[in-house]
C-alpha cells in the first residue's frame, strides 16, 4: 500500500516530492532505473572506446614552465611517465580571490583530486599550471593540503591549448621525447573530473584493464588486480596474491547473486 506523500513531510512542505512507497515498490522502481543506468554505462563504455581511437595531434612547439626547482619543459612535466594530464587553474593577479585564494571553481576542482599514486600506477602524471609565481603556488598548496605538481606558465601554452580564458584538462602521451595531444575536456565535462577513473578515462590508454575495448597492443591488466594501497605500489611488481584471492571471491559472489 502506498503511503500518502503529505504525511510526515513537515520540512519538505511546498516541494513537489515523489510518492512514498513500500519496500517492494521502491525495489521495483530502482530496478527500472538501474536498467536505464546500465544502458548509459554501456553507451559511455563505447564512447570511451571511441575516444581511445581519437587521432593524436603532434606538439612540435616547445613550452616552458617554472617549477619549484626552476625552468622545466612540457616533457619534464611527464616526470618520466608515459601520459600527462595538465589542468589549467586560475590563480594569478586579476582572478577573484587573488592573492589569498585561487579561483573558487578551480579550488573546488583541486579539492576533489584523488590520490596521485593510483594514477602513477597507470603510468600517468597529473600537473596543474597557473600564472602565479612559484612562491604563491607553494603557499597555496600548503594552506590547502594539495599535493599535485603545480607549475607557473611562462608562454602561450594556455592560449594554444584552449585554456587561456576558462579552465580545462588537456591529455598528452609521449613516445620518447615526442609529445602528442590526445584529448581535451572543459566546461561541464570538466566539473566531474577528480576520481582516478575520470582521469584515466580521458587518456589515450584508458584504464588499461582487460574488459576495455582498446586498440591492439594497448597495455591492459586484469580488473581490480592492479589496485593497491596508495603507499604500497611497487613499479613492476606482480599483484598481491592475497588481494587477487579476495577480489576473485568478491567477483564470484557478485555473479552468483545476479539473476
């Protein structure tokens, strides 16, 4: 029996709220919604597969930044890893909040950045760039507990990569010293970035897991198995056998419960 939506909703009076239903009705409604969500997930998986097949743009121009230890190149920003994601944060004279704060929105984006060790385990580096001097950037990072590498722009990098007037994430990949731009996310798409998965999904190599539809030869490993505590990753080390056992059991239990 469906309860009246008017009963017991004192603080929500005036809102056009949904009906209050029984547990069985709620489960049925959730299953209907879940079917649509799975359709969306599968469509998104197909879109990510298409993204991994996007053409690359060679970056032939040289770009330079100021870092904590002085002048560095775009290649240096990779920190030796294969992929690089660069976020253009607005922290500089003329931006609301200067000099105490970075842009409100960019600060919110920085607050939601996941632990970088998980990206590094996928051979991917995240870096922030702004026009503020390094002394101000170091102070801002310390005050907010932010740990991502953050460099000072010195040339037209922001203009050339579509982030001179608005925030955005640019993804790059390198082949030795050759650098290619592989993708760009800004505006509303930029707001959702911050998790390990959202970062990896915008890269050319994706999550690098076996279930993904990726071009031949792309690096891939078993889902879940490469995961680790953020302070326990060892480059080139095999997955923890105990974690493999636990994750296998969890997957099996989940499959057994599916209709």
